[in-house]
C-alpha cells in the first residue's frame, strides 16, 4: 500500500436511527457519496464491483476483557458474522478499515480463525473460544479474565473499481457505511472511504486519494471504527482502569482532595459489582477488594480531614465489606493457582489432587452464593449510596472563608506529612527486623508497606514521574517479597484447615492428603526463600539512598504548594 | 511455486487463451497466481487491459537491473497478477545469450525470488523454437502443449517430447491437449479418438473451437470470467481440474475465502 494513502470519511455528525430501521439521514449520505463520485469522475471511470471480495454486509463485535487487556497490548479482537461464515480476527488496534481489502495483508500481528457455531453474546473465558491461532495468541494475555462483547457494529461495504481509459482497474474505492446499536437505539457512524491500490498502479491510487482530500465534505478519518462506535455511545477504549487516577492538584484543599480520591475509589468499586454478582471472572472481585482496601487505608490515614464522624462511621462498614469478600477470594486464589500447584508435584500425581480441587470448587460455590446475596442486599446498597452522598457534599462544599492567620491544609501538605509519617514507620519497623524476628514482624511491615504504597498512589499526580516510578518500583519489589512470605504461610495454614474439613466430610482420600502435604512443603520452601531475600530488598528501598530518594520526592511535591 | 508454460512451435493454436483462462481459474481457487506474457505481441497483456510495456524493456529484466517483482501489475481479478509483454522481448534470444551464467537457465533463475509470493506461475511463450523456448522448458514444471488435431501437429508433439527427454537432470512434464477442435470435421474426430488413447501425454479434455473464445479479445477478459457457464469455460475448467487432480487444494479457495482483514480491522 502506498504510504500516503489514508482513510477518509464523509464529514458530518453521528446520527440516530430507530432500531432495526434504516438509519436516518441516508439520503444525505447518498448525496455525499455522489459528491465523492463526482470528485473522482474527471480522472477515472467508476464501476461498482458487485460481489467483490470484502463487499456486503457484516456484523462485527469487538471483544476485550473488562480492563481492556487486548487494547492495552495494542490488539483488537473482533468476531465477525458475514455471508461467508463467522470468524475471529485479531489485528493491531490501530488498523484503520479497509485499505488492505484487496491484499488481505495487515502486518504481522494479525491472526484469524473460523468461529462456526460460536457466538459472542455472553462473556467467555479465552479458553472457551474455538481452537485456533487467535485463541493461542490471546489466551495467556487475557487469563484469567473473560472476554466481553464491547460493542457491535453493522457495516455495509461496497467496492467501486476506478478504471483508466482502457477500462483497466487501477485502484478501488471502498465505501463502508456503519451503524452501532446499543440499548435499542441505532446510531449512524460517519461513512468511511478508502482508496485501495492495485499492484503496479501506485500513482493512480495516490491521485484518487488527492482528489478525495481536496473534495468538499470529505475529511481524513482519524479514529478507528471501534473508537467511532464507542464515541457514539459516549465511551472510549480503555475506559476502565483499576489504578487510582483521581484528579488531585497540589493546591486543592485537603478535604476536597480526599473526597475526590474516595469518590474515584467508589466508582471503581461500583463498576465491579455487576461482574462480581454475575461471576463473570475472578478479577471483578479482586478489583472490588482492592478498592475496598484502598478506601479503608484512605479512611485510616487521611480520614481525619473529613468532617467529624465520617471516618468513624464508614471505617467499620468497609471492614465488613472487605471481610465479606475474603472467603470467596481466598478460594479463588487456590483454584487459580491449581494448575501451577500440580506442576510442582514430585512424588504425588496431579490426579491425586482432584478431590481437593472438587472440594475447593464446591466451597467456592457456597461462599460465592453468600457473597452475591450480601451484595444484592440493602446494607451494601445503602453503604455505597450514603457514602457517595457524603463524599459529594464534602467535595462540592463552598470554600470556607479564610480567617486571618488560619491557612487551609492543601493536598500537597497532606500528602507529604502523611507519607513521611508512614515511611518513617516502615523504615523503623523494617530496620528492627533481624534473622531471629518472629514472622509477625514481617506481616506487620507488609501492612505498613501497603499503606505507604496506597498513599504514594493516591497523590501520584503531585510527584515527579521519574522519581515516583523509581520509588514505587523498589517498594513493589519489597512488597512482593513480603507478600510471598506471608501468602505462603497463610496458604499453608489454609491447606491444613481445608484438609481437616475434608476429613470431617469424608472427602479426603489418603493420596490426596499426601499430595496436599507436598504442596504445603513447597509453600514452606517458597516462604524460606522470600525470608532470605528480605534484607536485600528492604535495604534497597529504605536504606540511606532509598530514604534520600523518598525525601527528595516528597520535598519536591511539598515545594509545589509554597 | 509450480510453473506451467504454454508452448507450441506453431502460432495461433490457443496458447494464450489457455494460459489466460487457466491462470484465471488458478486464482479463482485462491492460488496466488502470476502470468508472464513472454510474447512480444502482448496478446495476454491486451486481454487483461494492461499496456504491453515494461520499464527498461526486456534488457533490464534479463540483466537484473529491474526485478520481475517491480514490473508486475495487478489484474482486475483477486490473486491474479501479470508481468506484461514488451516489444523488446522480440530480441530476447540475444539478451539471454548475452546474460551471465547459463543462457538456457536465466528465466528459471529470474523467477526464483518469486517463490514465496506465488503458488502458480504461467509462462505464455511466443511461437518459435529458440533460446527463449528452451529457457521456458527448463523453468517449467509442466509444459502445456495445445495441439490442433492434425497429423503434422502430432509430429511436432513427438519431436518436442523427444527434445525434452534429452534434457540432463530436471525435465518438465509434457501435457498436450487438443485445442481449436472442430467436431464437425471428421479428421479432427478421428485423430482425437485415436490419439487420446494412444499417447499418455495427451489429455482427454478437448478445447473446442468456439466463437465465444474469440470474443475474449472483444471483452478483454478470460472466457471463464465473462461467460463462466459456456461450453468453452467448462472445457478449460475440466482441463484445469485434470492438471491439478494430484495437487492439494488450497485451503479456502476464492469463494470460500474469508472476507479480507482490512474490512474488519479497524
């Protein structure tokens, strides 16, 4: 393809049409198509190419995980249903419409496979897709998340030959008219035009593109069809993230900053509720729990700047919510790690563990039922509704009049004082840990580190990005080590408890218990390794150089408020 | 990449129509196909509405100052490309004789870099016995020889078969088929009947002499494309089926091929 060829679209807004009916504004679109043909007519003969490869009507559904893992990896997965059958297609997410229609080439990232008998109507785990190269490419990337239908478009593609005086096709004009339907409303998307080159005739394709570029009412297409479709639904790709990205500025009053932050966390929490209740995949619950943990830390560490009583009232409620989700998540962790666990068995065989897996799955089903019931119940709904109302009030409250000599605490001041305080705790607690310290001291340090991490993330917009990245990177290394240490211990303890429960239910063959013992031994080994690695990782984060890095980071953020 | 060449020492026996129609049928099945119009008269190029001109002429191609790849033109049909004729091809014998290396292997050598790009290549040869035809015979996997059902034509076929049998090393498979056959002529009928059974190299499929084939020059398209249900088109289809009977079909094929990526890629 000639590099300077580009996609065009007919200028004009997105229209609405009744569902199932013809999109309104069709006659206007026809009129514009006529303008396109008029622009090309002086240079080319224009012959509609009936039955051309790629022409006809097709429905396309974009699929991605809830957190847009494919899009973030630069990929777009579509399920397409057309006259010739259905298929799954993986392309680069920047690929722009049909200018490769005649060559069928689209870079190295492309893969496709037939998908007969499969429908993208409901979420599916990647492993449930039909077998083929597309599934192979995305399985690891998406796991353990499910693929959800993001948006569905219907596109009518027509192809016109552009011919020279001999009647030879020297380029093609591909016209794509698309609609997107959502909640019973059909929106018409801008008609896209692509000039496709015929091999050996690059100049003619460029000429056609130039004529289009100069024609009134035709503009370069800057968005992909997915972006257009989402834009019509007032959405955009990658519009969910679990990271804390509240819009906080250094000069913001501290209560407003904290309320803004907590509202953002509440948004994330609520975005995940439906996925948890529908049990779409395990990560909805994971993200919901992270939001709850972050909320609890924010209430604990920053809640005193909120109006009196708020932190005291809601702290225990969020603890209830966190506790409510723990049993299901713990069992999810066991089940997600199951394949890796069986791989590590030396003496026992994977089949020995099957009764354990069945037991875990049964328990998980029971715990999940209780969780889903609680999330549908009034207590949870009341909690989120009232919490939101209270936070909005704080955020939107008028700035109190400044009294002489009384200065309001700013977000940057709050960030630096609180982060300094928690960092000092981490440095002191970690520095006191020796080879002989009890495991509990590492567990306590892990909690402090989590609080520190959250504080840093809450106020990330106030810091220098490069310095911030370095500090977070070292902290993460330390947290991973502490996490491995504690999780190994907790899981080992859980296996013991589960073994007891299985025995009580007479669900534990001896071979299974032996295999479980082997896993417990493996966990003990992992814990010992993590313990041996602790001093090095702690020194890197909180040694003299690390302390200096954190001081510089916080000082610079503090200086912004002066 | 499998190379087919249509060849006969005589002109006007249906070489070009066979090359054009068989190349079209190959592409229709989804095989990436190239047709090289080696005849300076440029009949195949004309039938695809492509100007019989190559920048730098035959000299640039044979000497390698211009790659074949750069001279290829897309036809109006998916998966079918054409390397056009050029009037300078009339001097190709001299150019080949002048080239480095073995002068009888130059065309085979020039085609080699296209192996990854095409499944089938068709060489449409000018009528002659020359260095060009010898090159073509060395390059081809299958030598397709259209013969008019006359006694003289048969002698020529025998001579050709003998000539190829004398090659050292790799030899193309010779496949002859009756072309421009007129069932109303008794002699045609007799020769077709006798020879099809006598000689293994002669295909049982017969391309009849029909006016619709002549109309190709008016329509400027393969008869298999503009009149696919006619007897002529059916005959070419049968011939192609016979030639590819032993070849594994390309997955999908033209009509079963999925819609191109681009239309869904955005």
